């Protein structure tokens, strides 16, 4: 079993064997050691480790002894998915190079293995792009500060096998123009938010088909609950979470509400302009123009029976002829 060993500055201890490592590549040397085998825990002492780390040991736990404020990996954490199904990283600040993932695949950048189970806990992840990019797999993120210029975490690919457990994380994307805390793409098939009690897999895409209002409302409700369980600061255009869907997106702000400048409250969906929202609306829908002071240089034609077009409370949008 693991031993709670004392760890000196700039030193790594295998908690299962007691073996110690130091030097320029202390973390990688500890991972690569013949004595480090499946299920082992590596405890890392305080200090700055100027190395990118490749994890190729199944079930490895990489944890700092002093926490993220005192333990920095100046590089990336890369997972070799051909040999690793489970991995846990806890208590580091990870400073990735510009445009690099803080945590990613050893070769492709995005994590692609459906059987991958990654736990990321109590870290500070800094990325000039997207801190964590995945195609499929199970990802548990608890208590992390995630700072990124594109998206805090994002999904690509065509998988139907994604499980997210996001609790007590802080997403800060203030430096990225249009950046989003959590982005789920229309290529994905199903996403389960494991931290929401009784959550069922949510369909994100239907082979290019449009969602009906009930399916979209299910996404909005689940996404709003996820947003409530995390903190979103300074998102680029106000979006905390985005479902990037066939047709109009669902974008949710840090209060769990629709985040677009123009929102169809019944569909529900987000738009940048009024006329596209009208064009997509059904009879009796309500379209809310929510951004205070926004000027819409467009003429708007209403051809939907029973439509309500209204400004949000405290908003004073202006529509002017093009």
C-alpha cells in the first residue's frame, strides 16, 4: 500500500516503494522507473518542475505534497492512452505553453479513448488555448482553477460516450475573446453530467437533425444545474457553458440563464441578431432581446403568429434601419 512519506523540495517519492527521485526531470524519472508499476502513487515535493510529463503507467496517481500554490509543472501533463485507462492528478499548478493543453494526449492533444477515466482534483490549470480537450471518456474535475484563452474544457469528435463530473471548479477565460468555460460540440452523441443527481445521458446531436423544444429545455436545465455547481468568472462573451448544436446554440451564463444577446425563451436558443430568431420561431414563442445598449442594424419582419418580441428587464436595445 501507499506510504505517506515526507517529501523534500524538488523531490519525488514513490509512496508504494519509498524510492526517491530528484534532478531536472524528477517527475518523469519517477514515472519511468522500473519500480513504478500499475496503481502506484507518486508524491511530489514543493518546487517548480520545468518538464512536460508523459504518463504511461496504468492507474497512476500523481499528487503534490504541498498543494498547487507551492508545486508547479512548467509544461504539460500528457497521457499515453495506449497504455493508460485510469489516471489521477492532484494538487499542481500546470503552466502549459501558449496554444497547448494543460492536460492532453501524448500524441494528438485531445483525449480520445472511450475507456479513459481521468480524475483532476485541486489543480490550477493554465493554458493559452483549451486547458482540457477530449473526444470521449469519463472526466471528474473537482476543486480546480481553470484559466484558459479558448475554453476551460471542450469537446471535439463524434463520440457518444462522454461522462462529466464537474464540481466546485472555477473557470476563468477573461483573456480569451469569445472564450467559454465549458463547450460541448454538436458532434457528440450523448453526455452524462455525473454530478447531477439522477442525470440521464443527454443527446447533444441527432445526426444533423434539429432538436425540439422539450429536448432543448432538457439541455438548458441540466446545463444550468451544472453551472450552479461551479464558478465562472470573466467569460469572454458572458457564456459559462455552450451546447454547440445543429441549428442555434444554447449558451448559458454564469447565473444559469440563456446568455445570447437575443434569446428564444421557448425554443430555447441563442442568436446574435433578431431576424434569425424570428425566422426560427414557432407560433406563440417569446423572443427576448437582452443586451442593454446593443444596437441592431437590421429591419425586422414578423411573420410568425402570436410571436412576442420584448426587451429584457433593464435592457434598452435599439433597432435601426440598415
